[in-house]
C-alpha cells in the first residue's frame, strides 16, 4: 500500500456571494511510496499551494480522497487532525516560521512539547538530529542570530524531530542564497537516503533535480511526470527543464510519463 494516495481530487473555491467558483484542482491523482522523494512543479496558479494545503490536511477537497497510511483525511474528525499532522506530517516552509522568542533548541522541541513528549526523550531525539544537520553548536542561539540557511536547517530539524511519515516542504530553498540552498538540498537528499519520505513543492529546477520523481501541474491537473531512474542530477536537471518547457506550452489530454 502506498504511504500517500491522492484519488481524483478536485477543489473548487466558491464565492461568498453570487458568482462563478474558481476551480483550483481538477481530477488530481497520484501516489507516493514510502521512501520516495517527490517534487511538484508548475507555474503560479497551477494549483501547487492548494494541493499542498490539502495534503497537509489544512484544507479539504471538494471531491476525491487523500489517504495517508490508508486514513481518509477528509473523513477524519477535526480534533483528530491536529494529532495526525503532529504525528505523521513534518512541515518546512519558505519563510522558516520560527519563533524569535525561543532558542533553536526550543523551536525544535515545540511540536514535541505540544505532544507532551517527556523532556528526556526530546533530548535523545535532538542530539543526533542537530549533529546531522550541522547545527549542534547553535542550539542555544535565537533565530534572529542565524543566517537564512541555519534558520532553514532549524526548521527541518523541527519538522523531523517528530519522526514524521512524510516531510512536506513548500519552496524550502526559495528564501536562501545558492550556497545555503545547495546545503539544504544535500541535507534533504541524505535524509531521503536514510528512508525519510519527502514531498516538495518548488519552482526550482535545481531543487527538483534532487528528487526521485517530478510531477508537473498545469491548470489544476497533473500533466506529466518523470522519474530519475539511473540519471544523475545533471541529466535529470536537463530532463526536468525539457518537461517543464513542454508543460508550459498548450497541451491536450492527461498526464504523460517519461
């Protein structure tokens, strides 16, 4: 069974007053296996953010299903969704979403505090994680004292300390310089190599080239997907660039594969 299954998802935003609704997603279907690194690409307005919000259980589809480890998110009671997000989903955002009033350590601990995890267990999880991410010397500093790359690695640590089933990343390199972005992408690659499932929304072809599969959204539909296969990052980058250019051009029909 797939870790994540998206089945014929449609999302229509209806106006509060009389008017025509806006269809953000149209019959989107795909699945993510445990241990995959999937990137989702598309132009602004293609439906990427809407899709990510639905996958994160922050919004519900108008029709269709999203199954996480077999559980239908749309049918999960609201009071259970918070626990599901906390226990099964890790989030990394473009703007970090760290609290400047908390140290790096306490920012990372925050989801565990909300889950009432004992402090000793928090510390056991923290030590290897911050070492892997290269921020072990920063845990007593505050976010305003960090560089962009250090802030994002802190955000990744906060997302991973809950040991989520899947890490959802929304433009994680968008606010970083090229050096920090490269460092973060290598980190995500290492985490994926250790078995962490990653789903990343990105405009960056370079970021997408680190994934094992790329889905291309256009007008609320998955128009194409390609797999890395035996290609290295450079060859996959070229394939993504060609596919992205082809996706931007007007097309007919459903998703294709390469």
